[in-house]
């Protein structure tokens, strides 16, 4: 589970960087990486949704911030 969490964190960071490039320049790098294929683009975006749901589950189930206070 530890490696899955690290992989999904990396995926979300990558998507965040690609979204920042798109926001600042208007150039969609994710669509370029998908070679303009709409199905691959939507599959890549759905992977971001799965990664976000996994991290939400991880935060609720294991409560890594419980001992910070």
C-alpha cells in the first residue's frame, strides 16, 4: 500500500504540473502526450480521479495527520 500511495501521489503531482502549464500558457501538454486521441486523454484523466479517490481513502483509513497536533 505504501508504494501505491507514492505512485498515486506522483501521478497527481504530474497532473498538477501539466494543469499549471495549461493554465499559464494555454498549451495542453497532456493532450500532446496522448497524441490528440480523445479516448486516451479521457483515460488519463480518469486515472487522476482514481488516484484522488485512493488518497482520500488512505487519509480517512489511516489518519496520518492524527498525531500532528
